[in-house]
């Protein structure tokens, strides 16, 4: 609603592209899984599932 998610995804993608990786778009069909792994990374500081999810979209 406030644009923070879009800003964070843009920042993530700009870093990926700078590192020579492809831009990542989270498909609508995978939004629930994205939110689950993002929540775990954000709240529990467990980033492995988030990283695996993003890599699976590359």
C-alpha cells in the first residue's frame, strides 16, 4: 500500500543486476510463498529460504 515493498524489490533487483544477475519478478501465483519466506527472513532473521526462493526465480 505504501510502496515500501516495491522500493525494496527495486533495490534488491538493482543490486542483483549490478552483480551480473538477472532481474527477478515474483509471479502473482507465488506471492503467498514469497510473503512466507520474506516474513521468516524479516522476523526470524532466517534468510536461507528467502534466498533459495529468489534464486529459483532467476
